C-alpha cells in the first residue's frame, strides 16, 4: 500500500516544521470556524473540480454558491435535526461567537448560523471525525440540491 494512503495527509502535515496540534476542545469557536471554513472550501472545490475541467472563473462561481453564508445557513437548518447534543453545543458556541468582521452582503442571522456551521466542521475535522463530517455535509448538500430542483420546477 502506498505510504500516503496508509498514513494520510495529517501524518505528513505533522512533519512540516513549526506544525503543532490544534486542540478542538480548547480552541475558541472562531478558531474552529476558521478551520471549518477551510475544510468546507476544500470539500466544495474538490466536488466542483471533479465535475470536469472548466474556466477557473466558472469553478469559482459554482464554488461560491455553496460557500456563501446564506447557503451554509440553509444547509445548517437541515442538518440541525441530525446533530448529537455535543455537536449542537459546538454549533451554538460558533453561532453565538462575537465576530470582529461584519457580515458582508448577508443577513446577520445567516452569517451567525454559517459561523456555527463552520465551527462544527472545524471541530469534527480536528477530532478526526471524518465520517461524521462527511455525513453532515452530505445532508446539507442534498438539501440544497432538493431546494434547487424544487425551484427549477417552479419556473
């Protein structure tokens, strides 16, 4: 078996000079959201790129549909009923965190819910709960696809 598959990316990331472990339990909700934003962005970019080669601008437009606060807020509303008590507590901490930067072109409600969404993903990632992370993201993405299909039927 290839060493990369056996050990995974995190094994190799630990080899990078200056790399330190980030403890999800002691990290602030905004640090969790910072990590979760990156994780979700990578998931969406890989999904969009996997649909085939296109101009980078087109890839960016498609990615933006999913990573904007309103989309994350929508996905979070669907995911909430599937959360454990621990996950819901992490989400609430992220949602209620006071951010320094204001919401850009988004409602404050969507922005806060999206911050909770990202904090939850960051928490799951840092705790190596990848199966659960992908399960919740799949629930959210499926809800967006269902919404889009309903909207297309209304046209």
